[in-house]
């Protein structure tokens, strides 16, 4: 995945994503040792059911000289998984389908995503975000705490989300809109820890 917004810097995944945003990633990082790569692959795979992560492409959060996320393992099913994003208080790997990867590219480039079909992403280890209103916040505002999320899936929909249907309260205990009213809004949906039998959802949505 190509990152070209700021030479030498790129936006992280969810401080998502990213994840899960806007913490610095190491640019032109040296190649990881095999043990380090294996650990990152295992961590990234823990974000989704095995039916998805076993054949997903696994990316490092470091980028090469060309601004591409370093591939730790090639995949074949259209899914992309990332290990924990540094700089957050929790372990928050994630797996994204192709619609979400397009969204991520737009987030990094600070452009509006062109979402034409629904997208699905997994964060089965949970996650932390600096803000539920500002996609580019790098730390909570004074007096606020990190937005901590339990294991969840994330739904990306074409068009605007209806705030009369979906809550924007992350503390309510149910599905809520993250970053409501921004181009990067999406639905956060808490799930059970046991997601291993969702094989019929393993097909990634097509790229827009």
C-alpha cells in the first residue's frame, strides 16, 4: 500500500484504525528479524477469525523507501492484517477488507474516501483511540481518557450514517458511530470473543 502524503512520515492505523491515528511510523526501516516478523504476523492474525487471517496479506507498520507498507507475508483472499499500532495503551491489531484499505489510503492522504460498497474490518483484540470525534488526534484532549473498545468489528457504509439510528456514545455498550460527521465515520460493533466460526464471512468485499 503506497503512502505519499508526507515524505518521511505517514499516518498510523487507529491510534485504528486504525487501528486505530496520526502517530509516526518508522520510515525506511531495516528488515525485521525472522523472529520479529513471525511475532508481528501472529499478532496481526489475532485480529480476525482464522478463516480470514490464515490467508490474509500481513503488513508491517513500517514502510520502505517507496512509502509502501512492508509485506511480512503475502496473502490470497483480499484481506490485509496489521499488528499492534505503537503509541496506544492497548494491543490493537486489525484486519481490513479491500473497501477498508481504500478508506485507509484516503485517511492517510487526508482525502475523502470514495466508499461505494460496504466494508468490514476486525479488531478482535479490542483497541484504543485518542478521540471519538477527531480522526487525527494523537492523544486524548485534556481531561479526557483514551476511548477503549472491546473486541469489535467495524462496518463502513456508503453515504452518511444516520445518527438517529446509531448512537455516537462509545460508552453506551452497544454499536456506535466512530468519528461521526467526518468523512471517516464508521460503525463500531462489539462482538463476542469467540468469532472462530464465521467462515462464511471470509470473503473480502471488492475494492470500490
